[in-house]
C-alpha cells in the first residue's frame, strides 16, 4: 500500500535518527483502524452493539460565562469510549465553547471535566499531554503554513510525544495515506485544496494517538464538492471505533455515523437522542424550530 514512488519523501531524505527497525509495522492504533472499512467488526464498546464503552469524557455541572453571557449552563454530558456524539444547535448556543473546554482551550467556572478518569490539568506538561489525548479539528484547518504536509503531521509526535523522527515520518505517511493525501506530503498547505487541508488536519490529530477527537464544524469552510471527502474520512474513523464529538449540521453524517445527537440552545443541552429519533421526532419546541429552519434550506 505504501506509495514509495511518491517524490516528496525522496526529496526530503534525511539520515534516519532512529534505527528503522521497530518503526516499520508499529502502526499502533491506526493499524486496526485502517482495516475497519473492509468488513471487520466494530471495535469494543462500539455503538449499535447495545453496550456502551466506559465513560471517557465526563462533564458534570459545567458552567461558563463570557462577561454577562452565560454560555454553558449546568452541562452534564458523558461520552463513552467508541461513541460518536454529534452536537447540533443554533449559532451562538455554546457548541464551540463546549468543545474548547474539553481540551481546556477555555477554562470553566464551576463543575468538573475529566478525560479517561482524570480531571483536566491546569497547565504545564500535563496540559500538553491532555491536548495530545484530545484531538481537535477546527473549521479553519490551522495547519502550519510554512511547514510541509509531512512536517505538519510529524511535528506533534516528535515535540510532544517524544517520538523518533523516522518513526514519526513513517507513521505520518501511513496516516496521510489513510486520509487520501499521501501524494501531497512534500507540499505546503496553501498548495492543497480546502478538503485536502482538512484531511491533513485530521491526520495531524491522529498522529498524536488521541483518545477522543473533537471536530468543530469541520466542513463549514469547505466548498460543497469537498465536504463529502472530509465526511468520508470521519465516517471511516467512526466505523473504526474512534470516540468522537462532532459539531456539525450535516444531517447525513449524523444519521450515518452518530450514536447520539445532543441538541444545544442558549448554553444548555436541551435534548439528546439517537439521530433517527431526534430528526424525526424532536421533543422540545427549540429543537423543532431549529430543525424546521435547517431542513427547509
Ligand atoms: N472569547 C469570547 N469572548 C466573548 N464571548 C464569546 C467568546 N467566545 C464565544 N463567545 C460568545 O459565546 C456564545 C457562544 O459561542 P460559541 O460557543 O462559539 O457558539 P456556537 O459554536 O454554538 O456558535 C456566543 O454568544 C459567542 O458570541
Ligand atoms: Mg461554533
């Protein structure tokens, strides 16, 4: 599967800093994930098995203000291992803030958040480690403009995870293949389409071996014809058992990949349900109103 004719790697040949033995074949968690599309059974704790995995991200009584604005109101939310949760709701309802509190890009005023049983660290090395464990993909791809695609994906593992350079490059190349942009490895972000850049951003997050991936409107900045290629990568991640929180208004994605839809409005979780149930039978007036607006577009 490795595309060894791909020119970027040859052009950038550097003496290996690590013995290549051991690096090859140690694809880590990505190895099993790659095969998931070809009919293998979903990972442990995977949705639709009827058995949720263990609680991985737990928010209890979370409150957050921006000045007078109460943006998160008593948020209780448990994301189980292997679960895919789509967060939906009107603009300004607090969806991005919710994501940002989970990897502590925003602090909270009360309540608690834990990831894999540990409360969010305040600062320092522990915080850097948390950020690695909680991958985040933004609407604007946020790649390093002056670094190649391959460097964008190897930087984190080398700097934060302490991976060897050669090992990190091998893994990065595998991940770029997985998201379908391996042949672009030597280019710079501006030379790629938006859809390709977003897939690189996903590969970059995956390179850190996150326990959970947060996606904040990952397709909102994309031209329509590029949305599907990004959603397809996300669906394959979901099918491979990745724990995911996805802010999106893409109903097709929610129906296909989500275990649960969480509807937010005015900083509150107003209701949550399985996608089919939520879309066909929303209970609250706010959800009905919101769905009426987006579905009639
Ligand atoms: N850094 C900030 N400072 C002040 N207000 C903010 C900040 N970030 C978000 N807000 C406000 O908080 C509310 C929730 O924002 P956000 O979480 O981005 O909502 P959503 O992602 O659902 O559109 C909005 O009213 C927004 O204007
Ligand atoms: Mg937002």
